[in-house]
C-alpha cells in the first residue's frame, strides 16, 4: 500500500512536526511519500528519501496539480493523506479530475476549533470526497460532526505523540530550583494568550521566574506589557529555540494560555518530561489535564483564577513529596502516547479503508 502525504510547507508548525515524526519513524519505508507544496524561509528538514518539495513560494498553481498527478501515477499511490486545508484542495482536485478511486484522508489538526467561517464552508464542501478524517482529539471529532456534519463512523480519533529524539528521556527526580520556574513555548501571537500569563504575574505570592520560548508578531507588545507591569526582571525571552530538550529541563511547570488547542505537541512533550501543566479549561486541553492530578485547569482568560492556580502549584512545589507526585502523574498519564502508537493507529485506519 503506497501512501502520499501532502502538506502546504515544512514551516515550523504542529502539523509539520507530526509529519516529520511519522516519516522519520518510518525512515526506510519505501511505500511512504511526501509532497510539499511550497518552500518557506524557515523550514524543518525531514530525513526520508521520498520527499518531493516544490521549489516555489507560491501556494497555488496548476503546475503543482500536474506534478502531483505524475507522482501518484509513477508511484502507484493508493491513499492521499492531506494535512491542512491548502493540501486538501489539491487532494480533492486530484481525486475529482484524475483518480476517482483513490482514497482521500484528511488529517484535521485543529483548525476546525478556530471557528473560521471560510474554513468551515470549504471543509464541508471538500468532505464530499473525503473517505476518512483523522481527528487529533475527541473535541476535534465532536466539532467535525457538529459543524460540517461529517459521518461519525468515518472519523478516527488518533492523538499526537511525543518524540524522545526532540526532548530527551524522562528524569525521575528533577533538580529543584530556589524559585519556581514557569515556562511558555509557542508562537507569540494573540491566539496563544501569553499576555494573560504576564498579566497574572503580579498576583503571584512566591518567588518565580518565567521563561518564554518562541517568536512572533506579539513579542514587542509582550515585552512592553512586562515592563509596564514591573515584572520584566523575572522574565527571560529566549526567541525561537532549536533544542526543546533544554527548555523542558529548565522549567518546573508549563503554562498554556491558548483559547483552544486541538492536541498540541508541547502537551505531550512536557508531560512526558514530568512537567505539570497549567492551562485553560478549554477544548481539548481538558482531555489531557486532570485538575490537581497532573496539572491545573482555570477559566480561560480569567487572570485571577490563573494566578490562583499558579499559587496553588507554588505551594505544592514547596513540598518535595507532593511535587514529585505531580511529576510522576504527568509522566505516567502520557507515556503511552508514542510515535509508534500513533503510526500503528494510522496504519489500522488505512487498512479499514480497503475492507
């Protein structure tokens, strides 16, 4: 069974990280192929022989459609596995125009949660030719059923994974710091809500520091906010990092302040490393975080409740045995979510398509 994955680019994003994990886990699998629609200024590399990258920054072009057609024909592709909406457009057109019997799979990484009307309309239209959809969480599955009316029996919930090669092994007894070290990692834009974290810092009653890893359009605004709130001395802005292992080893707890997250890789990575998570009680974070067990949930955008949960964590941190229990719970809760598990579930879904 030959499978061709299609993705918009190899830019730095969650979908790209998932694709990279799949292909490098199956580095010598000659039946796996990847078609990348365009190049970006910053790209990740994938160590696999069957990667085709269009040497163009243009997202949409008829020439890409015909190149895709040739790859499918030359390599006897039976399944198209599309990531992100731009890729699905090409998969849809290829199936309608050239290969009506090819199986079309769409990997929904969470855009459905953003409530973009155009996305919902296009996805509903394209779904007429989609044979199966992978949802990366139960929250995503529920949204696909509710918003676009896709058949529940054709949706497969396949969670994301952690990659030890990126983050290193779990340390059973992490070193303790003189003050609690909070971490934030992600793109610095409005959706990620880092400003809520900074605004909550003035209500923290314990010695702390905050490490912010990532870059984006809101960086200067966040620095100004931290300065205006007189907390800038407690914050370190790292910018984009290439070694997440060092970041996770440096923090005691991860804070996620997004309005929604479908199945973020940082959630799997942090928990595998034994780092509890403080996050908004939103889809689908509340599928993976049990309040008081492996982290804390607060009402999204409620700065006072966020600060209260932060203070609760700080209190626990003062008691080594209780903190160690949080560490163990975090690791044990997520340790089964390996790339091997994810790949096997995807392979099972492929097999079902041909039954």
